[in-house]
C-alpha cells in the first residue's frame, strides 16, 4: 500500500486519501510485526 502510494505521488496524482489510510493502518501492522518477532 505504501509503495503504491509513493508511485502515485511520483506520477503527480492526488494521494491524500491513501496517505490517511496508511497513517491509520500502519501502527497496528507495525505492532503485529513486532510481536511476531518476539515469539
């Protein structure tokens, strides 16, 4: 999702909606990855 948003931004497209979604989703996925690494 992040790479797709970066690609769209490079193409000059409006990515405000995607950025908002990434900002709300990222903390939960980062926590899940961190917890999986602790196992």
